[in-house]
């Protein structure tokens, strides 16, 4: 794991990118920038398109997903949500609750800009509501998933303290939404999103989907203050680097898309100012991403095991039953899984990699500074993305199957 020092890139007092004293004031000031206007305008157009799901060629293969019990902790999740509903005010409930198939599920984004007019903003409610939301997360996620989520939230506050903007970059600067009515048999879900964090949880019976899942941090560790010792994405960084280093020169040549993360042999247009090298970020629900790199069928048995172990680090936020089901899905399609790489593979070099198959889409990316001042990608700023391609992000394909087969919907 990298121990890259972020301290030289902390902006001097009064020179940070914090543009206002409150989240709304900061967002209003930032949105005067034509670049930000262009980004949100492009996202609005993407959100208006009907959902199909991420694909490799614009076509969704049939029969990839099915309704089946996976031992999701649905009863405990339902009870936790019922407790949340008991402690919020009617106006907060109206802001938080939407139909299970609401298009607002797709309106998450990972910037710090507070531009949404829906959902329950956690820094605008009291500790009882915050704790009730955390109870929903705790019952829905694995222990590791809950710890990562809280780590992202805490490192957001750590960043706020570093750059003099704790009101904008805070531990509770996140929006929670509930979709549908919590049930042990009918479909429903919840969403939590904000800076460096988006969890989209869909539940039907004892089955779960937890994508799109965006987790990141700048910096990815805290070395002082109340959250000192918090460090994220060690397994994801170490595992990706170890797999890349295990490849033979011939395999590496197949896996490497570009040796440079900025310019050089990077394909034109591949880098985006907001997403950097990510292709599966906010509002990219329908993006076409062809396979690139090395096919898993070209790996040795040991390398295939390492690839599965690396994928497991990304589905680890799921509770045990759904996690086992996702890993079985990934292994079932292992022959069609591709691994690609951008950047170097020495100890100092930042990098990007992607794991992509018919049923999983995983990205890891070292980013340039947003609130820190590093102009080039650095190993202390990390973004990760997990999606379920071919129509089952947000559990949409499972919801379609439920509507198609449930007797009460047939009537």
C-alpha cells in the first residue's frame, strides 16, 4: 500500500477551492463556472435518456439475471427502516420517500456540490435521525461495507478540516433516499450519496443489489485529528498491483491500454476533467464500454484466483449471502472477464485498472487533486466504482422480472 504524502499539496489558508460558507452557497458559487455548468448540463441530458444499462456494444444479452433468494438480511433491514420512519418528521418523510421505480434513483452524483432538491440531507437533521440512518446501513451492509462507508464520510470531514471548509466537506454532507415501502417480499431500496460516496441498495425478498457503488477519498488516510488511523482502499490498490505484476511480459502487453495516465500514449479523449479515467461514473448508466485488455481465459489458474480475490474486495460491502451470490456470478462468467491497465506498475506510479464482464464492472483510479493541489494523479486520491452492467444497476432487471412474473402485477 502506498504511503504517498499528501501534505505538500494542502492549500495555504485562504487559497482552497471552498467557495462559500455553507454547502448551498459553495454550490451556487461553483456553478457560475462554465465548466461546472457544462458538466451538470451533460449529466441532465444523460439522466433524461431511458435506462438500458451499461453494455459493451449497445445490446443487452438476455437471461443474465434471475430472481432467487440469496439470504439477504431483509427482515433486519425492514425493521431498521421502520425505526427511521418513526423518528423523522412528516416533512422529512416527504423529502425522503419515493416510489420504488422513481427516476430519482439515477440522480446521484459524487461531487461536493449540494444541488439536489430531494432526499434527506443528513447535516440538516439531528443525531437521532443520523443514527437511525446509520442503523439502516449497518443492517444492510457487511461489517467491512459499513466501516468503508463510515470511513469515506469521516475522511470527507478530515478533508474539510484540512482545507478550511468543514461546513462544505463534512461527515454528514450526504443525502439519504428511500424507494418503495420496506417489505420482506416486495421490492424496495435505499440510496445514500454525496462527495466520494454513492450506495444504491435494491431489495426484493432475500435478494440484494448494491450498485452503482462509488467509494473514494482525498486523501485516502487521516494522520491527525479525531479520525487518525482511518485508511481506505489498501486491498484494492495492493491487489490490483500484485495481479499486474504477476503477469508475464506478453500478458502485460495485452492488459496495458496506455502507459501514461495523462497525455503520452493515452487515447485522445480518454481522460475527463471530472471523472479522470473512470468510464462508469455518475449518470453513465447507459454508457457503451467495449472490452479492453487481457481476457481471463489467458490467465493461469493462480492468476484467475487472484483476479477473483480482487473482485471480492469490491463486492465485500454486501452482506455474506448476497456477496457469495455475486462472487458465484462473477466466477460463472470468468472466461468472459477482461482486465485492463493504464499507468505504471512500480511502487511510485499511479494507475488505473478495470475488471469487466457481463455481470460486473469494476474501476480503480488514482486521481489528480480537487481540493488538494496536485495537478497530476497521486496515490493518496482514490476513486472506485462498481456497477452491474447489462441492465441490473439499481436492481432494474430484477424489478422488471418481478413485474413480469408476480401474480399481483399480472392481475
